[in-house]
């Protein structure tokens, strides 16, 4: 039987889907976002094709176009990430909430996505009028901040590891100052036993709190790991 020339091509549909996924991954991996032309160049397609793909992704709230004309990840990505790590998030939330209240500082669960550290869950302390805060879904490059280093230390030892990453792996936690948020201290510990690199992270502007919180953060990482076992 002859094929219907008016029927949509499954090959063409697969190609469009593949291009959309490549565009989405490229935008998610770019902290500064991408222009339509940059997406077109990466996909090796005409600008009009890239424009249609980006519009479709924007209609699903997976990307957004900012005032500077660059496309960045949008809220729909957070729903996908949350669904993908639902068990980990459910196991971590009670621990995050307890530690945030105990330390009176914001505590979060971060996972590695490509070359970024992404906040999968954020717990803010109750009963305090001032604390540093950031949103669920926030991301920053690996290697920056305590969380980025803790995520790198989650991986098995490798010859390319820096001395900083080896130290984090040996002591079980990372501490940094002002690398992601100016004036903020970070304390993070890798969470063992997860399917993807994950860590618990504390952010505060109080030096004495950060210095005294390492044991609490390491213990919290261990508690989350035990809840996932």
C-alpha cells in the first residue's frame, strides 16, 4: 500500500523533537541564556526554525525570553526536575526544615544538572526576621560556592580533582565565602547513596554560624542518606 504523502512524517517529528530537546539543554546549560541566532547556530538550522522551536518551548513555560532578547530556563523546568527527583526531595524536606529552624538560616538541597548546581528544595527558617534567601530552581556553575564543590566531591576520586575537592571529600564538607552571593558564607556536605550528585547547603551572612554549623550539616546529609536507603 502506498503511503499517504499528506500524512506527517514520523522522521520529521522525531527530528523536531530532537532539536527542541537540544535547544532546551543548551539554554539550561547557559547561565547567561542564548539568543535566537545562538540557538540556530548550535542546532545548525535557519533562524526561523529556531524561532519556532523556542516559541513552542516558551508556550510550555520551559524557556522565557527576557528583556535583553536572550532565552533562559523558565518555571516549567522546575516541575520536571522536581518530578525526576521526587523521592530525594521528599526524604530531604523534613531534615531541611528542622535544620533551617535549628540554625535560623536558609538550608537547601542541591543536585548536579550538567555543569550546574540546581536548588531542588529550599527551606527558610521560621521565627526570624532576617535571613539570606534564594529561590527553588536557582542554579550556579559547579565549582563555585560550597554546594558546587560538595557536588564535585560526591563523585569518586579522579586524577583531575583539585586539592580543594580532595579536601572536601576527606573532611566531608565544603565552606566558602562570597563566591555565589556577595557577603554570604556557605557550608555544604555531599549526600551519599543518591542516584545523582546531591548535597545539603547552608547559606548565611553570619561567620560564627557558618563556622559552627559544619557538624550539623554533615549530620543532616547523613540523615537524608539514611532516609533514602
